[in-house]
C-alpha cells in the first residue's frame, strides 16, 4: 500500500484539498469544488492507519479552517493584536481535532481500502464531527460545508428539511460518491453511482416540495439605519455625538418613508443609555418625534463587574419595552476561553471580557415577535431554531461586520442569515453597521440590500412566517442516520470470494 500511495502523493492531497474547499466559499465562490474537494480526504482516511489518519487530518483541516476563517483575524486583531495569527491557528487546530475523531473511526472501519460502506460512512463521520464542533458555548460555527448553499439556487431550499447540516450532508455525500468512483473497488463504484442518483432525486423532490409553499403577503414596514461608521472610530468618545446625529437623521428619513420600526445595528450606540438618563431621554425624544419603534444595539453595564452586548426596544411613547443581552459570545474577541490560563499570555491579556446574557428571548414590537440574534449568534442554526420555537414570528440579526474586514467575512456571515431564513421559515431583518444589511424572505431570497461601506436607509415590508420540517423535527434524525452508517461500516465485512473448483 505504501508503494502504491507514496508519502509525497498523500502530502500533496492533504494540502490541495483544503485549498480547493476554501475556493468554494466567497469571494472566489467556485462552489462546484465543494462537491469534489473532500474526496481526497476521505481516501486518505481509508488508506491510512488510525494514527496516520489523525496526522493527515490535523494537518489538512488546520489549513482548511485557517483559510476559510482567515477573515477572523480582523476582529481578533482589534482585541489581541499580533496574537491574532496564533489565535486563528490555535482555533483551527482545535477544530481539526474534532474531525480527527471521525477520521479514526473511518480508518479503523476501512482496513486499508475504500470500500462500498465508506461511500456513506466517510461523509457521515464529517457530518457528525461538524455538528459536534459547531454546537456548544465555546464552539466555532463557521466553515460549515453547507454554508455555500446561498450561492447554489437548487441547494438552498433543502435547508428547510434538515437545516445547514442537511446541506452539508448532501455535499459530503457527493464527495463520498466521487471518492468511491475514483479510489474505490467495484462495489464502491456501484455505491458511488447509486449515492449520486439518490442525491439527485432527493434534491429534485425537495425543491419541488418547497416551490409549492406560498408566502403570506408582507405587511409590516421596517427600516434599517446603516450608519457606515468604521469600527476604528465608532468607539471614540469624540465621535459619539456625530454618531447619534447620523443615526437620528437616518431614523427621520426612515419614518418619512413610512417605516413604523427602525433598526440600529450592533453597538450603534457606543455608550450606556440604560445607565445615563440624559442619553436615554435623547432617544425617547427621537422616537416620540418620529413616532416609530426603535430597536437599537448598544452596551449595558448594570454593575462594575458586568458588561453586556445588548438590544433594547423603545416604543413611540419612549417606554423601554425589552432588553436582550447577547447569550453566545465570540471566543477571543468578546471573552477569553480558559481565561485564567490565556490571560497570562502577552497579547491575550487585552481581550474583552463581556458577560454572557440569558437566551433565547423575544422582542415584542408593534405586534410582532422578533427573535433577536446578535452577530455571532446568527451562525448557530440550533439557536435560531430555539428562538423561533419560543414564538418568534421573524428573526432580527444585528451585527457589526466591520470586525470582519471587507473581503469574504461579511459575505460568509450574511449567507448564514439566508440559511436561517430557509431553515425556520421566517423573515430575517439583518442590520449591519457598515453592511451588508438585508431583508431576506422565508425562502432565502434577498428582497432588499445595502452593500458594504454604504450609508443609508434600507426599507421593506415583512410578513407572516411559513412552516418547515426542520423547525418541527430539527436535524437530530439526520445525525442518528449518520451514526448508524458509521456503525454499519465498522461491523461490515466483505463477502468471501467464491472458491473456484477445478
């Protein structure tokens, strides 16, 4: 086996596949590569010992996560300076360890060759490990394979059935099939062809089913104020008065256009209105004059030891209605994992220390029940689903994507809101400080958008929600099927060859 598959070939494949997979994401957006890029990884698992499979997986997946998530160095740099590169590699390395667990299972099941069961089992291992690494308080929900779906019109509707994990499953199943066709024995090639056929049928039937679902009329006028104030200057006290004036002017413009609800993005108010009566009174006067509901991102520090990233709502009479405190914080940017250890390392001692709020929660605004998601939270499909199951009729995402630079990060983050919309069957109102602000309908279509680095008001009507299978059943059933596939592969033995009698 070593002679047929030399070390150099494996090294080339271990470096090449993550580069190809990264190219499937924005901004290169060569999305067809996602359907073949992971096949070499699955083959590496099958022909390697379990120890070697760990090594190849850690190497290649650290490259993969570092490339896809490289936009995070912009936000990490604001908090921990030059340590951002170390933090990115460390995060990528940790994520690769999750995938390596799946690699071990596949390697042990393969016993040195890519056989028929691995066509399903290798994708199943990736899916299970993706679910594990993207759930939980300290998890990292980016670089999910299914996140390319907003750029693939025939794939996105499938999120309504099993969420982003269903999208990932369809893509990696294609990769498993390709691996079977290219690297497998005869049974694997047959299994690969059958798998591709099943994927085509499932997608065709799924898309047809969602096309028959009609959207209720849109009736509530909502506006987003995109102030386009750079992350580099917005926190300067000298800039604060101008910032409030900018958002006040945009609110007046929105009200003149008929909006009853105006959204200010994440930390648009860079002071503490709930602790400063004069600032709060200024906001009350604004909503009273314009007769609008205000949903505003700001910060809150009720005690010297607590600082929250929050959304607050004011009604047209100036009454504070709801306050949502961000529940899922960004590791290394808003809080430091294993604080007692990392805080002692030079560079990491400058990281923020926000406090986790309680969630999910609803915002009751003008007869609507908005499910609030602040920045990072919108990347968690399970959290969006929990918010809707609580009773949200629409999803509200506020974010400051200036943290992510102007390359692929803001696009990748916005794409996840489109997936949230399809998964939950809800309208998504997405307000971003510097863009991309969007209104997304329950089928994932962007009906209005303000691009990056643009100041202005974005207005649209939103309507009632629609039902989705994912909302009712989640993705647990899919993960159970994936686990069954791994078990079958582990116990499967090829049928003995028939003895030829002479």
